[in-house]
C-alpha cells in the first residue's frame, strides 16, 4: 500500500536490509509489507511482535517463524554464520532476556556467530569474573542491563574490544522506565562504550554486525593490496 | 541573633550535635552562630566553607581549624576515636575527593576511626579487588562516586556490612549534576545500600556514625543484661 | 535453566541470601529458580508476587507460604528473631501498607524482631508524638511515606538511631510516581537518613538487618577481646 | 518609555498596585518606571534589587529606601498596619531569610501586621512546638522552607487558618534548584495549603494580604446588612 | 483496624475533619474507617471513589450518598451554607468537570456557598468577560484548568479576592500529565495566586473554606472588641 | 576557513540567507565568515552578539551596524519593506524585550513591515484589549512571553491570522529556564499556534516572513493565471 | 447542557469554528454538544474519537461520518477546496499515520487542498529527495515524525515555504512519549519551523489553513487597492 | 600521591591507556599524575584542559604539547597512523569544533588516521551529499552535532560502516544542555548508531579506535589460520 515506502536499497547502501518495526502498525499493514518485501527478494524480519499479532500474521504470510522470547518474526531458514568473528552478548539479570534475545536473534539472522552469557550482574561480580573467557574471546560485546545498569562499565574495563551497552526498562521506581541505566551507561568512566536506546536489542545487534562487517571489509581490502 | 534558633539539644536527642551548613549564610551570621554554640559548650563545626569565608571567620572566631580539602571549619583539638569499629571510605575517582574528605573529616571529628581508599572506580576493577581487605575489615562502608556511580553496587555485592552510597556531581553532560550516579545508586541490584543526597559526604558520615553508635549501645545494653 | 545464575554464595559473602525479584520473570522461571535454590539448601523467598502468580507457583513448589499484604512468597517455617535489637517500622498512611509490610515480612523472615506503627503521617503530628516510645525503643528505624514524604525528617530529628527512609508511589499528580517523596527524603535537613528506591521495602529491610548484624558482630568481636 | 505599559488601575481592580520586578530590566528602565509611577501617585516598590542596582537607582530616584535582606526598594514612609489581622511568617532555616523577608517587607509595606518566626525546621520539631502560639494566633500563615520543604505540612496540621507555602532554592544536589521542596509542598497530605513559585516571597505576601482584605470586606458588608 | 489511625481531633485543631482518600485502600478498609468515624460522630466523607467501589461501600455503610461527577461518597444530609461569603468556581473546559465538581461538592458539604461557572477557557476570552459578575461577586475563587492552564492568570488580573489555581491532568503530549498547567500557574505573573496539586479539587476547597472561616473568625473577634 | 561551510545557496532554496549564530564561535571566526559572505554578495547578519564581541568585530569588518537591544550585527543600509503585509509583534513584559527585538530587527532587515506592542501581559488583560487594533490589523502575529507564557493563547483566541509563539527564559524558580512558557504554548487550547525554541526571536521572524512571502507568491501565481 | 459553553463566534473571530475534543467527555456530552452546534448552523467536527465512541454517537447524531484512520467524526458532505494553495503533508514512518491523517482530514474538512507523502523518514533520505516535487509544489508543509523527529529539519532546509512540525508519540524508551522528537523540532537548525504539541495533527492543520487564508486575504486586499 | 591510583595495566587489558580527565583536579594533582605515568613509560594525555591550566602544567611537566581547539595536553611526538583504516569525523556546525577536535586529536594521538569534514549540518543537506565520498571511504564514522542533532541519522542511512554519534551542548533553550541532541541520537530510526555522552569526543575516539583495532586483530588472527 502507499502507507509504506520500503527502503529496498538499504542493504546495498548500508549492508543491512530494512526491518519492520511492529508497534503502531496493524497486523494487516505488517503482512502487506512482509509480502511486498519477500516478493522483492528482501530478507523479511519484524521486531516487537506480540504472540497475538504473530497468530494473525501466520495466517497471511506463509513460512513465517516466531522467536518467542525475542518477539521476532522472520522468513528465513539457514542461520549459518557468514562473517568471521563472534558477538558476545551478556545480560545482567534474567528479566533482561527479551531484550538480550532480540539482540541475539537479530545478529544470528543477519549471519553472525553469537555467544550468550546470561545473569551475570555486578551484585555478584564473581559470576562475571568466572566467565571471563566469554569477554576475552569475543570480537565485539553487547551488554544488556536494567536497574542500575552498571555491568557495561565493569565489562568495558576488562575487555579488549568494542562494547555496546543496552539499557533495559527492567526495574521500578527511580529507574524511570530505563532512564537510570541509560544515564549510567552514557556516563561510563570506562571509555569506548557506545550506547543504544532503552530496550533496543535490535539496534545493538545491527551496530555489532556493522563492526564485524567493517573488520571483514578492511581485511579483504588489505589482502588485495 | 534571632535569625538562628540553634538546636542545642540535638546531641542529647539524636547523639549528634547540630552542625552549621555554610551556604546562604553571611560570614557574620556563621561567626555569631559559632560563638553562641561554643558558649553553650557545643561542638562547633561548619561545612561547605570556601577558603575566602574561612579567612573571614578566622578573624572573628578564635581557635578555628580549617580542613581545606573537606571544606570544613571546626573548633576541636583531639580526634581520638571514641567508639569501637571502623568506617571504610572509598572513592571512585580523584575528583571525588572533596566529598569523600567531607565524610572522612566529619566522621573523625565525631569520634570514629576511618580508613580511606581513594580512586578505585569500576573501570579498573582490579584496583578494588586488590584492596579487598579494606572492604572486608570495615564495619560500615561509605562509597563515594560520580560519573556513572557504579562502585557502590559492586562493593555491596562483596561486603558483609551496611553500605552508604554518596553520588557526586563530578561528571558532565548526561550526568546532569549528579542525577546519573544518584539514580544508579537508588536502583542498585545489590540490596542493603542506603543513599544520601548528591555530594552529601556530611550526611553519610552521620549515618555511618549513627550505625556504630547503635552497635555500641546494643552491646552495652546486652552486657548489662 | 541457563537463564538464571543464582548467586548461592551471597549469604556467605554478604550475610543475606539472594532473593528472587518477581517482575519480568514467567511463573515457570520463578518456580525453577525456587526449586534450584531449595535443593541447594538456600532460603527461598520471592518478592512482588501478585496473587495470580502465587496461585500458579503453589502448584509447582510445595510448602510455599504467601504473605498477601506484603506480596511475598517464601518456604520458611520459623520466624523466631535470631539477632538482638528491634527494627521499628513506621508508615505515614494506610495506603503505604504494602511497602511497609514488604519491609516487615522481609525483616522477620531474615531473623529480626519488628515493631510496627502504621498511619502516623505529619498532618497529625500528635499521632507520632503520642507513640514516641516506638521511636525511642527501636535500634534502627524504617520510615515509609508517600505523597510529600516528610515523616522521615521529623522522625530523624527525634531518634537516636539510624533511620532508613522509603519513599512510596502513593499519591497523584505532582507526586510523579514517587519522585516527590524521594527528593524530600534525599534533601532531609535531619542528617543520618539513608534512602532506598521508591517502594523498596525489601531493600530497606536488608539494610536494617545489615545494621543489626554489624552491631552483633562488633559485640562478639569486642567480647572476645 | 514605550517599553513598559504600567498597569495603573491594578490597585482599583485587584486591591494591590503593580510592583516592579527587577530582573531583566536595566537600572535605567527601573528608574523611569519608578518615576512614572510616583508621578501618577502610585505606591512605588521594586523586588529582586541587588545592592549594586540600588546604588544606581538611589542617584536617580529621590527618597528611595532599601530593605537589604529582603532585596526590596520602595518610596514609602509609614508602614502602620491598615487592616485587622496578623500574618505569621515562619522560616525553616537561616538561609531562607531573604525569601522570608521579601514576604515580610512586602506585607508590611502593603499595610499588614506581620509576626516573624525564623529557623524552626522539622529536624528539631520542638522549636516549632515551643512557639506554637505564633501558629495559633496568626490569621494566615506563610511558611518558607528549602531543602526538603517539610515544614508547611507540619504547620498545616496544627493551624486553624489558611497556610501559604513558599519553597526556596536553598539546598543542593537533589534539591534541583528548589524543585524538591516545591513538590513536597504540592503533595502535602495536610489539606488547605496553597503553594507559590520557588523563592516567591512577594507572591505569598500578596496572597496573604488578599485573604485579610477579603476578611475585612466581608466584615464590612455584613456589618452594613 | 490498626491499619488506620484516624485523626479525630483534626476538626478541633484545624477546623476541617479528616477526609478519607480512596486510592490504595481496599473497599473493606474504607468501609471500616467510615464506620469508625461515624461512630465517633465525625463527618464521613471519601474522595476519588470510582462507581464500582461505591457499589461495594453502599452495601456495608448505610445512608451513603454518591456524587457521581465529583467521585465523592458522604453520609450527610443538609448542605445549607453555614458561613457567610461565596466561593466562585470556574473551569476552563468541559473535561475539567470532575475536578471542578470535587471542589464544589467538598465546599458545599463543608458548609460553604458555591457559585459554578464552567467552560470559560481563554481561547474565547469573551466567555469569561461576559460572566465577569461571577468573578466580581465571589469572596474567594477556585480556577480549574488543564491543557495550558492560563485561566487563573487572567482571572487573578481581574479579581479583587484570593485566587486558588487547580491544574488538571486533562490534555495530552507536552501536558505531561498536568505538569504544563501546574508550571503555568506557579509562574503566574498575576500575584496572589495559590496553587494546589494536579487534579486536587478537594485541597482547593479546603483552602477556600479556610479563607472564609478566617474571615468569619476575624469578624467575630472584631465585633466582640 | 575550512571550519565553516557557508550555505550560500540557502536564499535561493528557501528564500532566506544563512545567518550567523554567534555563540560558540570566536570573534575571529565570526569576522572571517562575515567577510566571506559579503564577498559572495550575501546579506551579512549575525545574532546573539554581545557588546564586547561587537567591539571586536567592528575593527575587522567595515560598515557593521549593531542593534544593541536585539543583540544583532549586520551590514545593511536600507530596511524599506519589500513585501506586502504586516508582522505584529507583542511582548508580555518589559524583560522580554531583547527577544522581541531580535524578532523585530530580523524581520525588518529581511524586508518586512513590523508593528510593535510591548508589555501587554495577561495580568492586566485590558492592556491587550485596548490595543486590539494591533492584533486585528496584523497579517501574522509573533507573541513573545516568559513566566507563565499565557499571552499567545489569549491572542490566538482573538486573532484571525497565524500566531507564532516565542517562550522566553525570563522568570525564575519553576520557570526552569523557559520550560514553563514553552509547555504552556505547546498546550494552547487555541488552535493555530506554532511554537519556536525558548528565546528564539530570530526563528519566529523567519517563519513569519516565510508566511508573508508565501502569501505574496500565491498572489503572484494567481494573478498570472 | 451548562457543562459546555460552545464558542459559536469563534469562526467569525478567528476564521475557524470550535471543534470538539473528545477525550474526557462522555459520549452523551459529545452528542449534546454536536446537536447544539448543528442547530446553530455550525460546522460539527470532533477529534480523538475511538471506534467504540463513534458507535455510540452514530445512534444519537444523524448523518455522522467517521474517518477511521484519522479518528475524526464530522457532519459534512462536500470537501471541495475553497481556498487557493496546497498543504503538503509528509510522514516519516507508517506508524505516524493516525496523526498525519488527523491533519489531512482536518485540513480537507476545512476547505483546503492536501497532498500526502507517507513514510519518507531520514534513514533513507533518497525517499524524500525522489519526491522533492511534493516539497517544492506545496505552499505550506506539515511534517509529521516520531522517534528522533529529524525530518522537519531536512525538509525546512529544502523548502521555500513555511514548515509546521508535528512530533508524534511513536517510539519507545528514550522517546519519552514524544519528548525526543518535540525537542528535536524545537531545536531545528533550519529556521522557519513552527512546532505544535505531540500528536497534534489537528492544530497543525488549523495553523496551515490559517496561513493559506491569510495569503488569500492579503491577495484580496491588494487586489482591491 | 595516594589521591590517585593510576590504572597502569589498562593498555594491556583494553588496548587503550588511562587518560587523565582534567575537571575537578588541581593543576598540581594533574602534574603529579602526569609525571608518575611518564615515569612508568605510559602514554601521557589529559583532556578538558583550559589554557590557564595548561600554562601552569607547562612549568611542571617538560615536553608538554597543547592542542588548543581540542583542549588536550600530551607528551607525544610522532602521530604516524599505526593501524589500517580511516576514522571519518563529521561536525554539524562550526560551534561543535571543540568536541570534534577532541575526538580527532585523541584518535590521532592513539595512532589512527583521521579525515575531518566540518559544518555539514542537515539544514543544507547538499553540503553532506556533495561530500559523500568522506562518508563512503571511512571505515568508521564519528558524527558530532548539537542543537537538534539530526546529522547522525542521515549519515547512518547513507553509510556502510559503524556510526558513533556525539551530541554536543551547543544550542540554547530547549536544547537543555545537550539533552535534545542526545535523545535524537538515541532514538535514531537508522539502526547501527552507538551514542556516547554529551560533548564526549574522547570516548567516541576510543570506541572508533577500538573498532579499527578489532578489525586488525581479526585480520591477523585469520591470516594466521
Ligand atoms: N526493534 C526495533 N528497534 C528500533 N528500530 C527498529 C526495530 N525494528 C525495526 N526497526 C527500524 O524501524 C524502521 C522501520 O520503521 P517503519 O517505517 O515504521 O516500519 C527501520 O528503519 C528499521 O531498521
Ligand atoms: N554538608 C551538609 N549537607 C547537608 N546537611 C548539612 C550539612 N552541613 C550541615 N547540615 C545540616 O544543616 C542543618 C543546619 O541548617 P541551618 O539551620 O540552615 O544552619 C543542620 O541540621 C545540619 O545537620
Ligand atoms: N485534536 C485536538 N488537539 C488539540 N486541540 C483540539 C483538538 N480537537 C479540538 N481541539 C480544541 O479543543 C477545544 C475544545 O475543548 P473542549 O471545550 O474541552 O471541548 C477547542 O478549542 C478546539 O479547537
Ligand atoms: N574527556 C573525557 N570524557 C570522558 N572520560 C574521560 C575523558 N578524559 C578521560 N576520561 C576517562 O576518565 C577516567 C579518569 O578519571 P580520573 O581517575 O578522575 O582521572 C579514565 O578512565 C579516562 O578513560
Ligand atoms: Mg539474577
Ligand atoms: Mg582515576
Ligand atoms: Mg491516614
Ligand atoms: Mg538552622
Ligand atoms: Mg469547551
Ligand atoms: Mg510590565
Ligand atoms: Mg518505514
Ligand atoms: Mg554552519
């Protein structure tokens, strides 16, 4: 329909295809966009899809898969890593999992290798220190945390690679919907931390992927020199 | 003057004397209150005294001592600890020192033993882990941090005693004058952290002292049983 | 499951066991964590459990008790005080009771003696003054208040022990979800007040308990001198 | 000049003359407005006048008096009360005096009887209780407080007359320039409190005066019935 | 029950009885408090009572009347004015009526004469100017407005009596739940405006009543001189 | 220099030339940009120029004129109106003049006729009503107001032309640097009000000019039909 | 009823009739106002009408039409443009459509020609550049955008006509209900942008219409010269 | 001194040495830390050094170089790029240069190749489009913008590499010290943007450098496979 002007060239321009953001669209609009994208040969993927919406989409779009914890819908079959390097994804608590999984599934569907490490918040710092190998072996890290959001600072002080921090809206009271961990991450005394929007696992995965793609391009261009 | 109604009984009621808060008072008013308190036999102490103000007070109030880094003025001579127990005071950065010293000097002038540990912020977590004995040997901890203010959460996950968190206004941009570390500390996922106002080293010291005094009272009352 | 990394040593390290925070977890996740903790011999306790969630947990976890007003679930039988000293808990209004009871039940389940005093807000100050013995006989005070949150300042001016202030989200309009009493408590002109997050009765109880445990440790260490 | 359109009829319409607000005007503009008002026979009064500005005004406007603590300039000689009733003015701390005096001097220059009671903040509640007669004998109360701003709630719970609350910008950190006491006062659990802008002693005095004038008008209209 | 400590002497102390605030209390708690108050001979009145809650209260408390638009429940029969003077109540829009009626019914149940003037917002200023007699004949004015909340400033510039401003949460977007009209009213360039909390029609009525009671007391005391 | 990339075609594209915004640039940078623009035949104009900066510019850029109240510098001689129509500019108070003059001078230098009306704030609504002809004869209105910023709503309810509202930072306390009037204007219940940034007299003038230019273009295109 | 005081002369005064704002009114109140307006010969139009409310209105008010996407109800038949000129309306995303349609339908019902361009957000700037003719042929532009709200700045840099920016509440996390795009638009470095409230498509259309009406009036007045 | 606990191993752990942050430290403290670092063989670099502070440091620390626009002090001689790849740095305006230069100088001193493109804000989008080669040839981009901060969104829609967005405090009014561009960048509808603190050019450079270092490491590890 003329309500959407899908950016079919985005993959060519930026390396990543346009992805449908579910909220504020009717299931019907989402289904129409999905079909239009599939017909143009694009990757088809939508985020923030609640189970009820998936139930309706499923009837209109064939071969649709639902990643329940990540709230992602996609028409894709293989998810073999297509780029060298590993994205390490850490979460501070169990309640941060939907956001962490949004990052993980987006990254995997985009062709990157992911290593997950859940529930390693700073209140029990040994949980992180005991799993330091995940931090050390990753080529780029996504760190997801709600409440006070202190985990990315500690990780960035240990890691020798770029760190992407994702604040979540998990918490209450003076968390103010994720404002608290957002400010924490922006003020990190450990330099080299890039922050994305509250609950934006998707954006973190795109940035992490962009970093690994760049590494690959640089590698290829140097090899050809 | 009738501009001040000093709460001379506060020490009897709450264990701590009234202390003069400098800002918004003229040097003349401060001096008059100091003299009135001294004449009633009270402890005389004022916080947030800039060097210029001290220079003026010095001429009006004899025997006044100035703790420059802590910005505290006091008429006191001995500062031998009068209570059992130790208050451990940690700062995340060098720039947090004025607040950390306000806490330390207030505690010492009130008769408590203090152990200082400066510049152990979470961006280099080994600095804290290598000095873990300070955390472990304290009976109550005051943790001072600006920027993202993550240190108290990490310390509270390691300590087996009450932790008092003091956010500072050190930082810039999205620190919003100390709002960022304040929210961080209030949302700490490590339970058992009490927070005071931004830059309020004084209040943290009074609370820490109150905790050690309570311990002492409880001890005496049990002994007498 | 690998979605949770329970911090089984927290009791050893900090004196308090890890406690499950309900929001953002599925009943299934909560039940699995509870069973894992019980099997490791830990205390099992979860906060912010709505009646509907309790109904589901009850079927999966045997011997679970529900403290309805406090919204707490626990597997525990005896709650005989195990430490000397009393935690006085005050609430400003009737609507603050869920938070005040969260503090009271947490403290009791952790082995501390609690004395409750409800509905003594500052609009009728005689209600507090007539019950001054509760303030005077406590060894540590938790003061719970919503709306303007003025009660802790008044209490701290009367009490000779540490005061922990808990702002609540009770109120409307310019209360901004508890921001108003939170700021009130942080700016208290009565020194020696430690503040916790909005509605965080649990954290207040852990801090109060930590204070009494410290008193006890100090007592034992001195006795052994 | 045409830069100002003095509202000469305001006294007829609302009972109070227009008063010059100093900030953002050049001394020259203030002096011109003063002379224009004096020539029309109006009361001449300006608030928020710093000493330096007064020094310049003095040279241009004859018979100008400066109330230094209140930062008010006026051409007026007699200040005999012209209305029955008393305005009680209370301040929580010494640092609140400039605002409290702005209220007091405005009220006196407008023909009302004022009773002052300074430095009776809630951290030492006995200071207020010992001076309860001021609260009880006033016909309207102005309560000025910074930091946590809890005094008006306590006073309103004791007083049998209207209470006007004035938050001040005295404080630091989470006071956020007076936001904290402003919210406290708006959320007062004691009904019957009207709040004015931060540091607005002037507005509080006009409202208090308006209340006593109304009482007087009602009295006269009833007498004539 | 011991969950509530009704302030039975409040009427003696402040002229107004304690009134029950509905939110956060169970219908059962409200009914118990109502019965306890009725048995002590107090006036019985509760605010913010939704129709569903009223349906439950009605079965437990006999003779309960419900003012639907004002969301107030009360046991009261006569509402003959008991004090001289009139409270004029103005609303800016139709959607502000629940708050304006909360003020009107509270005032009437407390024994004051009320004159209502609805939907006279500043976007059509002639609506106010054509009804200027309401502004001019009132002894105290309550002005209720949402959205930009400009009405009280305009009214205060016309009125020769105290003005109480009530911001409402009516609006959307940058109204931020009533913050916009609240700030407007606090910054009113027309002096003599007292502001209450967002949507607090009840508090405005108590303050207005307090003003008329004071006028009456002053009148009586003068007559007896 | 390569520090600036002047948008020389902006006039062709949008009808208005690029104008230099002074803050954050050194006087040297400003002078270099001015000279580059003059040499390209552009109109040369800079806003937010303090007197001290003007003093330095004057020595480097010949024929520079300074509009002191408006804080604008320009190389321009004639300011004969070049477009039909009148921009009416109103200010609520005297302290709003710098912003109102920034709008007026920008409009005049851009070739538009301006009619000024200062100090007609809503606290004395007759000042506006008595000058209603200014409102009625304008083709577009700019309304400048600080403090509560209510003037644009009242004007928009009277005017039969577009209204541009400019909040100013004039005020104190809960004005929060102009946030209060900004929110007031955005929430205006009188539709048809466009709002610009706090203190942005310049932007208001460009928008007003754009409106008159559009009217003119439409006129010409219709005439040619 | 006396709950509403419809401003029947608004069309005469300002060119636009009063329009009913749905929220906070009962369907019954809306229907009564509609009938009263229709009987006075006014245009009848209501905004923010949910489908359920429309279902009820339809039974009480004959000939009512519902524009579902725009959430507008109206009794109107012809919508032939009555004024020269075109209002171009752009939206950044698909989810912004309800707001963009509120603007479009309001403008059409008020007699203006509208050209729509949906889903041309800045993340794919070519979508805008490829449709530049819409920007260039419009006489006034309404630009609707949520999330970061950058579209109006880019459009205003390209357009040679007035630009009205409408922030929407579409987004999440640090969008804070539309605060982010609101601030973006207010700070636009492209001058000549007027901003309306978050989601206020209605107000944008009234302002755009006002601009075209002014152009027309100016045209007529010049022709008659 | 014991006031600082320099993290000498940071370079080993994270690839970047500790860098001194100037604010809140006395020149004396800065000099002592510099000398200690130099003696340990560390790179010596300090940010946010005002010219007056540099003047004092220069006397205490030999061979110190000052980058005035960037406000950076360093003891370093060669700045030959040591890593493959280019960091493109864009600024929206001339006033953003101090932040953009902080990024550029930090990157160059850390051994990276930098390409600068200043003053290409979105109000004249052709300035960016005409310099598209800078965007296309960079391996990682740093985009610095104040005011509305829209540039990173547009750039990220064009770039095929990671984008780091730096909001600046340049602006006024509703910019709220950089909050506006910060929110804009966090809400970017173009995925793959990592945001750092307001004015934090330093942190952006470290993150960009970290990305190029990772690319290099990945390259080397693959080559060795
Ligand atoms: N979970 C998400 N968070 C943020 N942006 C998203 C998300 N999912 C998709 N997007 C982006 O949203 C845009 C689509 O917006 P729309 O045109 O409204 O569908 C695309 O640019 C996507 O890259
Ligand atoms: N640095 C400080 N921060 C917070 N409160 C303080 C500080 N120094 C003194 N006080 C408290 O401020 C109050 C004195 O306020 P005042 O009456 O204005 O002198 C006393 O209750 C002190 O306990
Ligand atoms: N969607 C809308 N957004 C903002 N204002 C509106 C909207 N619809 C109608 N209005 C205005 O709201 C006012 C009516 O408010 P009320 O008296 O409560 O019906 C009129 O001035 C309308 O011009
Ligand atoms: N301009 C800057 N912005 C943010 N962080 C910085 C800046 N300059 C240095 N740092 C970091 O600040 C920390 C030093 O803090 P301190 O111990 O107070 O000197 C180091 O971790 C640096 O990486
Ligand atoms: Mg966990
Ligand atoms: Mg350091
Ligand atoms: Mg009660
Ligand atoms: Mg005092
Ligand atoms: Mg109406
Ligand atoms: Mg004036
Ligand atoms: Mg789209
Ligand atoms: Mg430029």
